[in-house]
């Protein structure tokens, strides 16, 4: 499997109309692109652990999308609905990180090393 991991800190000047347009683009892309296996959206929580103070930047939101294969990820990335989402995402972002990972169940970790 492949995970597409996105971290976002939104612009402080992000207006309500821009926010709603981004949310609509997410809903459309995440429900209309068949290659997406799973989507999880999150908001950062702080639990009072030392590692939290070691982060160079604070990213308030996350999105983790899972795909069966790299080919499926590429279909998603090239899809017109993702193109619209990506444009709106980067317009809304003060800062962002996007990474893609091969992922396995715990029993398959040796295959990654």
C-alpha cells in the first residue's frame, strides 16, 4: 500500500469563502476518485510530551490518503479533481508538507528495511 501524507498550517487570513471552497474540493475529490482506498483527516492535539516542543513547525491539520499501489496514487495526483484540490490547498496554506510512503502491516516491516 501507499500513503499520501499531507500536513497543513492554514493562512491566518484564510477567509470563510476560501475555507468552504477548499472543503468542497476535498469532499468532491475524496468521494469521486475511485483509486482512493481510505481517507483520514485530523487536527493536531497536544498531549504534553517533550517531542512536541522539538518540532520545527506546527502543522494543525493532517490528511492521510491510502492507495493500493503507486499507480493508483499517480491516477489520483493526475485527476482533474485533485488538480483543483491542490490549487485550493496551496492557496490556503501558510505552510505545508506532503510525503508519499510505502506502508505495510507490522508483520511486514522487514520488507521495508
